[in-house]
C-alpha cells in the first residue's frame, strides 16, 4: 500500500524497486500531477482515497481495500522515493521470525543517506517515539516512520479503531497496536532523500507534538 498525493517524481522509483513478489496498491489522495498515470504504467492497482483529504484517510482507505481481499500481509510504504521497497521483505521475515503482528521500520536505527533527515527531524522523531514507547514500557525509536508491515489479524483489529485524518496516523497505529494487545517489533531500515516536495512541513511537525500528548493521555483512559 502506497498512500500518495502528487508524488509523480517519487512513485516511479518506488514502483521500479518494488520486489516482484509484492502486489502494489496505490491510494490516490487527490493527486493533480501524473502520479496515477505513472502508477498505472507500472500496473499498480489504483484506488481513490475515501473519507477526506490527508494521509490518515489514505491509510484507512488502503486498509479497507486490503480487508476486501484474501491477502495475509499488508505492507505500507511512502511514495516519495525515500523508502527502499526491498526492506519490506526483511520486515516480513522479521514478523514471521518473531511471531509479531506489526513491524515498523526504524530510519533512526538504519543507514540514512546524507541529508535525508535533518537534526530536528531526528530529534523530534526520537522524543515522540521514546515517550510513546515508555507509555507501554517499551523502547522504540521511530514511530512516525513510513515503513510498516501488518498481519491480517492486525489490520482487522486496527482498522475499526483508527480515526486519524493526517500525518498523526502513524502514532495512532502505534498506540492502537499496544492498546489492542498486538505484538509490535522494530527493525532498522535504510532511508534516502525524498524526491519531490514534502507535505510534512514544520507546522505539521509541531502539530504532531500535540497529537503525541493526546495519544499519551488517551492510553490512560
């Protein structure tokens, strides 16, 4: 599953590098560039985003579609070219080996291309991850990652719980995973400079700190 909004520069790289074993679902979040045309050229399944605008709606749309299929595993990766699709197979292997239901890929622990993540991004991701992880007496480093792997059981459990609209979706997935008693593990992944213009601007990064506080408090009730 690749949630997208105007990622014509990155989506081609993602689809070129996608392992042949994986079928690709591109969720179109209202694209006005050639993202859809590129995705169809690479024979990806393309569906329109439901519910509204924002990454959270895109993820939830993709999960809903997944549940209409008979597939056992759902992988999620960003469409900006910063994530290496080859890492998903390693994450699937880790899920099987550890008997986990959810796997997140840590860019903090993995090898990063120079300039791919600024110091503020690294610091803010680490703090958010540390605090949310400590809420469940666990240590995680990158809960806002774009790399995720879910078992079918995890998607069936998480989908009805998710309400996020925007970039806070990853934090909600993380917290909901532990609230539901699902086993979650973290593995290091590679990370590269994104292609195209980011939508996750400074204002949204600060807003995510507010969501972090919300999800910390929500876990107590």
